[in-house]
DNA sequence: ATTATATGCAACTTTTCGGTTTCACAAATT
DNA sequence: AATTTGTGAAACCGAAAAGTTGCATATAAT
C-alpha cells in the first residue's frame, strides 16, 4: 500500500474531510453527516488519513474525535517550493522585460 | 473521468515527470529514459497531465517537447492557503504564549 | 524508395480504489 | 441485565487506474 499524503488528498471526499476537521475535532458520525456516504465509508477514509499521519485521534468515552495533523500538510507546501522558485524567476524576468520596454519608450 | 490536478499529482511517477519538465521541455523518449517504465506508460502519464492542463506541447519536426504549465500548479497552492492561515494562527498563539511566559519570568 | 525513429492510440490485464454490507466489540443508557 | 449507540474491521463488488503489447502514422535518414 502506497499511502502518502499526495495519494490521500487525491480524493475529493478526503479533501473535504480534511477541511472539515481542520477547524475542529469531530467524530466519524458527525463527519459522515456532512456527506452523502455511509459512516463506514468515512471511517475508511479516516483510516487512510491516519495511516499517512494526516489525522490524529482522541478518545472520549466511546466517541473518537478526529482532528487534522496540520504539520503534515506542510509536506505538500514543501513539494510546491521548487515550483514557487520557478514562478518567482519567471515573474522577475517579466518584470525586467517590462522595465526594458519602459526605458525604450522614453 | 475525474482528471483534476490532485489526482494528477497523486502518482509518484507523474510527480517526477512534472519536476523533470519544470526545468526544461523534454520529449517523451527523453523523459522515459529517466524511469523504469516503458515509453508508452510515460506517454499515458503525459496524456493525463495534458488533460488536466498541467502540461503543454510543442511540436518540432517529429519530436514533441513537453513542458510544465506552471500556472496550473498554483491551484494546489491556493488550496493550501486555507491551511496556511491555520499555521499562522497557531504560530501567533505560540508566540503570544512564549511572550507571556517571558513576562512572568521577569 | 526503403528503413529507422518518434510518437499516439486502442485493446487487454492486473491492481487499486471507493463504497456497501455485515459483523464484532465496547461504552452508555434504560 | 438488556438495549442502544459509536466505532472499527473484514468480505465483497463494480469502476477506475496503471501498465503492457501491438499497431498506425508521420517525419527523418539512408
């Protein structure tokens, strides 16, 4: 089983779950109420999210509260970093081009 | 077919292809040389990347050069934005906590 | 003109994925 | 003690994905 964060966020339902529990910890039942699937399907998603450490649990009696392990999200951010560098370079090049054109107009 | 950027970057080979052609345009054959798969498999990945507009082609004779449509990568960046806000809030809270502790020490 | 090279596409196979159904178990409620 | 509630896990199913094989086409080289 692959189970990395990129595979985890590939599914739209999982992205929605992530967004949901980012704000506050929730039980599987409460999460499932927000979707058109069964509790079991949500439970399966939560297992996947847990497996790649995107989610943490806190047991309270028979209820289990799930919340987002927000630090893990930074892995995606780090991966994007290499492309952000390219954006910036391109932007600077464009910037230089524009100022060159400006100079020529004078 | 779903075909969104999150599904596209879920596959590790595709992420590698993206990183490769981000730096310079390459032909399918040249790309395939970097991996343990057949040219056809790479070709299929390129088609998927093209379908979700992550990649653009430029034909030169019988060769086709693929390069990254870097703007599209910003979609992931935008999605991360909501979590970045949470990071910053948490960070500020930690910051406040630390300065409170500092004050108490005095 | 013939051959080699670069590529895309379609058919097929195996694996993975997302969902449902069913069951088991533990905590809470009656 | 019996019942209800909250949950996880396994078995199964259909759909989609990833890879391989084979073929078609166009350009380049001989």
